[in-house]
């Protein structure tokens, strides 16, 4: 149902409701008039009513109407003031409120008050939405679907009433339960499964060395990586290498060594011209907490353009068991920029990195197929597969079971990815039911157990 159709349906339902209410008012007024006319007061005041002039009665009615209009205007103005107040309560004002509470040693009372009010408000909203939906249980199919869809917009998954879910399972014209799908919710539930002790397959690949073992058996190109870890004091002087922390997250503590006198500090977007400057910068990373431990890896430097010494861009595929949903393209030097793509080559806005987007170069169909093939060898509904774009094609980077800040996607993107997650779960379940062996992954898991890594 498009926007115009939604507006028409909303108008129809509103007009029908007003008409029904008007008919009730007319009947109620008729009954009230009969009660008044049969009362003793009406009979005793007959003489006075005869004395009153029609002109005075008309003036009284006009004065009453004017008073009602003024009252309505004042009420509307008050509502506008409340709405304006709500709009002004933005993140900046909230941050100031929290800081002041902290300075006044009132942070815990504020937290308790906010939690209580939020719970009560959400309960009120949920019950109101549910009661509104119930009033349309016996309405026409179009009206019912329209109201149910609007109600779903304001409900969390766990609050959707059973009778609305039931309406989505009917054979004729079922309501869409799209609002029930959520990538955020699916990943959060997956993390809860991990917390409860489930040995989730995708998390076996979270370790970079283990991930390299897996892609080696798949025949996927990857960078050379040192077998040992280094401290700042033991780091060997080597060119055409990348230095990064063992627990690397983003660009913190990552350095590109083109030569001993040409070293790029990715996070701080600067060039270092001496090896001692690199060591000093690494020490500062440890002191500031940007890097947690003095444990560093060295790996091959992948360049997108070797002659121009252009660093490889990152290509991150959001994979849903054999299907790519989103693709994130990142360039990190000379400035950090992002581009989001769909699997059919459309640039999209997702809500993440909204201020640093650029057009990007996109990916080929063959590159998408490569990511999809790898994800289909992993018995998990979702995993992000990260590559580096070299001059000679994609080079594997790492697996990411839980992308950072996945809660920042817009609601629309969250629902879309949520559907992809649910579809992936269904495909995976069907393949397992039909006996898919996942031989490569099982062999990889056996080797990890033999090496004592799990």
C-alpha cells in the first residue's frame, strides 16, 4: 500500500468514525431533549421563555460559540507548545541533563526515574495500540490490515498481540508482519545464545589466525601474516608491511609501512618519516588506551595501486548464508570515507557514517558471488566477510560475526536486513534437514580442537 492509498484509507476510516459518532450524538441529543421537555423545570420556565426574544437567544448562542472557538484555539496552542518542547529535547539537551545530574550526584536517582517513567509510558502506549487494533477485529479486511500495519509501527516484537500475528497467517490477504523483522534483535538474540554457552560456528572464525586456516582450505587469497606476535621493543624493521594490534578494532594502532622512511599512521592520518617515530607512536597508543596490550602482528601490505602506493580499500560484505545483503566500501587514506551498496549495485543510505559518505567504486558480480560462496560454507545465518581490494583483485581480510554499532541502521534498513536474517535461518535449517555436511567447516573445527584452540 503506497502513501496515497494509505492516506485514502485513513480518510475513509476517519470519516466513517465521525459519521458514526455524529449519529450517536444526534440520538443522544434527541433523548436528552425529550427528558428536558417532560421535566417540571421546562414547564415552569415556559413563561420566561416566551418573554425572551429570539434575538437574545441568538446572541447567547453566538457568544457561546465564540467562547468554544477561543477555548479550542487555546487548547491547540498548548498542544503545540508541548510538541515544541518534545522536539527541543534533543541529544544535546539530554547530554546536558545527564551531565548536570552527575555533577549534582543525582545520576542514579535520574536513572531510576527514567527507567520507571519509560516502563510506564511504554506500557500505556502498548495497551493503547493494542486496544485500538482490537476495535478493528471485525472491520473490513482493508481497514483491518491498514490499522494493524499502523499499530505494528509502534510496537516492539515481543509486544505484538497474538490476534495480529494470527491475521498475518490467514490464507486470503494476510497482513504483512514486516515490522516483526529486526536485524538488531536477531543479532542481539544471537549474542544471548553465545552468552548461554552455545558454540556458535561463526565465532570460531573470529580469531584471525583460525580464519586464515579456513580460507586457505577454500583457496581464497589472503595476505602473508607473521606467525609470531611482537612487542614494541622486538618489532623487526621490514618494508611493505602492516603493523596492527592483535586485538585490532578499526584503525587504532594500525600503521602502513611503505618504507623505513614512509610510514602512515592510519588513525591519526599522518606520515612518519623515521622508524623511531613509529615506535614512539606505538608506545603512545598503549599509554592512551587506544591499544590494550603490547602485542602486535605484522602482515603483508596490500596496495590497490602499487605504482601510486594507494592503500587497499576495505570491502565488507554483509552475508546471510549464501546471499549478500549490504556492501560497505571504505577508503582510509588520504581521508576516511564510506559507501554503502546493495547487491544489485545501488548506492544506499543506512544511517551509519551518514556524514562521511562518498560515491565509491562498487563491486563486481563475481566479487559478490565469491563472498556468497564463502558464506554458504559457514553454518550460520549471518557473518560479515571483509576483503581488501588489491591491484589484482580481492584479498581476504577477516570474518566479523558481530559488526560494530549495528544498532545505528535506520529502522527501514534494520527491517530489511532482519528479513534477510530470517530467510537465511530458514535456508540453513532446510539444508541441515536435507543432510548438508559442511565438510570443510567440520574439518576446520576438528583441527582447532586438535590444536587446543577450542
